[in-house]
């Protein structure tokens, strides 16, 4: 059996593949256990599936570590006394690993005792002591085999066929069902539930505002046409086995001509036709880290499209290199490689949209790229593990324009001064690229911060905090006076839903198009009722709880207008 067929036979992944490929995979017999292997073939398949679904995102498929620790056997077989036990029993190591998997660590590893059974935890503790499998590559031929145009461009509507206010539509990730819900921001009704990839991750908008690009953890990219009477998927392609990022070409003259998607595995990005998703070019991201070491798995983290030049900013996690990919001539692709720091993750524009700020989370830094000069503008030291989402821009009463990030590893929201061309802002120049304030948050474990040009408020969540009370709450500051006590809102209590055993994480504040409402996901367990809780941004009063039996594990929400125009 080829490596390609051996890798990831997990049901979710097989189900996500086109029929021909999934049948070919399914027909392969499971690999036989090697004499020295501690796991049976069935155990290994089951562990592989769990690892892919729950662990690979942070630790990498080769287990070299990034957001999560290195999980290669030379570490996982280490015993508490620091010695490595080869051969013999690994019981002690396994029980220590079981504890970490079950209860998490202060270093940021989350607990899995509410997601995995005891047997599964024990299985994973054994699995990660074995050598990692190397997954197969995914070539242009593989990709073309998955490409489907469901509604050809000439058969798509010529004008908007529904009466929805598309600007205020929200594309909501239903994480564990592999769907997005399109929710009408005006009426709060679910207009359509669209099947996408496994554990869909983000939605991004076309420059035109007509199409939503949705990418899932199984690498499936779906293109949704909002002009259809009932918005639906019109094209899809699988860009790899695991992916997180997508955008289109947004520079004048190239609007939506191309789409780009970055994958975690194989480590590469693909440039496609913006309207059909036909793949044109695949570029590998394997190479040297900023420390001069070869890395076999440098995953593509965030991607954003510049409006200053025909370029995408492509952030490569493990190498710490930021790529400016010039798409003016994709046959003769020009790529500028900007050295920053490890491990690059998520980020967003400053208010002028000239600088892109991205978290280098293992270095506790924010890297800022100047997309006009094509150079690194700054590397700013911050508190532990910055995680901005796309960040938040506002004018600080004392320090002028700032961009905000929260932290997974510290209970602060960091404000960084950003440059401005406006003569009135010249007095703030001396602060540029400095941390001007650290605002005390309710706890560590923040993932997303958000504001809106029409708002006075800054919102921050704390879904990864181990304390239920904090993970289920958000904090709101008055940006005119950040020294005023923040308001802490317990979203789970406000939802009125009965308490559940699993923590219902309050995650990802997102504004309505006019900036008057803030939507927060209440992300419960797969079998619990989840909700989206809507607040009036001016009064901070509860406005609406959106629930529905189909509202399963909502996480990211992407307002069409705000996402289309990078408003945050
Ligand atoms: Fe995300 C953005 C990677 C876990 C919700 N997430 C991103 C981006 C990356 C990323 C690289 C930036 C994309 C871009 O801008 O182009 N996320 C990862 C991981 O590797 C990680 C840590 C582990 C994994 O297995 O995926 C991870 N992310 C999560 C979650 O568990 C979250 C909270 C819930 C979920 O739906 O999976 C989650 N990630 C999000 C959201 C965004 C995101 C909502 C987009 C934020 C935005 O406002 O743009």
C-alpha cells in the first residue's frame, strides 16, 4: 500500500473526499501491525484519526511542535526523572502523558477529558510515543481530481436573486458538523446551512462581496454564491489534507481574478481561478527557518490580500518567514521572503491597511510588514503567546492610532502604536511600534479582540481559560478611558440555556455591518445546545439569543461587509 493510501483513513476525512478517491482509499486494507508496534492496526487508525482531528493543528503532523510542544518519541518517551526509556515498558511515561492529555497544562495545552474517553486518552498517550507517520504529498493531479464546478460561471445568476441584505449576512462556522450557517443579520434567521469541509475554519469574502470562500481542516475549499435565491456552493476543490487560510486577489485590475489557499499538510499554497477554483499553481513552503535550520513541515498560517500592490502576504508558521507573493505574473512568480520570528500564526491590518501585523507566538512577538516597501517594519516584544485574530484598530486618547492583540498566555490586551500619515497624528510618531499600554484582561486564554470604527467599545474573549466562569465570559472596555473598570459579561448565563457539563466557550466577537451589534458564539459540546448571543454595542444590553437545533458548535462568525472591507 502506498503511503498516500495509508495516511488518514479516518471516516471524516474519507467522507470529505470525492467518491473515486475515497473508494480507492476505503478499499485498501488497514496496515498490519509491525512486530515491535505497541498498537494494533485498528488502534493505530483510530489514534491517527483523533490525532488529525484534535492534535495536528497545534503539534504538526510530523509532531515537530509549533503552537503545541514537540511530540516526537525522544520527548514523549522521556520519564519524569528526565531519562529516556528505550525498549522496556513505557508505563510511567504513558500515565504522565495521559494526565497531560486529560487535564492540560499551564503552558497552554487544553484539557481533553471532556472530549475524549479514558480509553481514547490512553490510546493517544501510547500513539504519540511511536514514530510519527509521514503523510503523502498532494500534487496538481491529485488536486485536479478533486476540483468540481457545481454551477458553471455562465449559469450563475446575473444579479442578486434573493432579497437578503447581503451586507449584513453572517457566515458562521459550525465547527463539528462541517457546515456554515448563513444568518441574516437583520432578522437573525438562518437563511441557509451549507455543507462544507470537516471542521471548517474561516470564511473570507471576495472583493465584490458576492462570494464567500470557506476553508476546512480537511483542506476542502468551498465557494458560496450569495446571489443565488438560496445561497449554495458553486465550486469546490481540496487543496491538501489540512488547511486554514484563503483569500482572493484584491488589487485594482485583479479583483477576484485569483484565489489563494494555504495548507498545513502538505506545506504549500495554491493559486486558483477566483470564480471556479481551478488550481493553476502549487508552491511548496518547505525550507529554512529564520534560525537557518531546514524544516520539513512549514505550514501556511494566515494569508491576506494587499490593496497596495498585486500581492498576498503569506505567513509561514514554522520558518518564521513572511512571503510577499506577487501575482501579477503567476507563470514567473516573484516572492519576497521577509525574515521575522517563529511561529507565525494569525494577524490583521493596521488602520491604514499599509502594515500587516502577525503574531509570532512562540517568540512572544508581533511582526509588522510594510506592504508598501516590502520590508519588515518592526518586531515588537509582547507578553506571552499573542493571538490577535485579526486584531482591533482604534484611536487611543493618549497614544493615537493603536492596534490591539490579546494573549493566550497572559491576562492582558496589548496596544501597539501604529504609524499614520495624517498630519494631526504626527505627534504620536515617537510611539510607533511600541507597546503603549497593556490593559488588564479577565484572565489568560484570549483568542479574539474586536472593535468597529463606529463603536466606543473594545471586546475581548477568553475561551481557552481553564476557569469555566472566565471561558464563558467576555470583557468590554470603554476605549475613551481604558482605566475605567471593564464590564464583564457572562455570555453563558445571558443565553438562558441550561448549564452543561462541558464548558460553553464564549468566542469570537463580531460586529454587525453598521457597528451597532456584537455577536458572540457560545460554543458548547457537540451534543449540547449552542447559541449566538447578540448584544447592543452602545448599551451592552442583551438583544437576542439565536438558537436552533442545527446550531451545533458555532465558532467563527464573519459579517459579509466587515470581512469584505477588513473592518476591525
Ligand atoms: Fe484558528 C483563524 C490556525 C484553532 C477559530 N486559525 C486562524 C488562522 C490560522 C488558524 C492560521 C488565520 C487564518 C487567516 O487569517 O488566513 N486555529 C489554527 C490552528 O492551528 C489551531 C490552533 C489548531 C487547529 O487544530 O486548528 C486553531 N481556531 C482554532 C479553534 O479551536 C477555534 C477557536 C475554533 C474553530 O472553529 O476551530 C479557531 N481561527 C478561528 C477563527 C479564525 C481563525 C474564528 C478567524 C478569526 C478572524 O476573525 O479572522
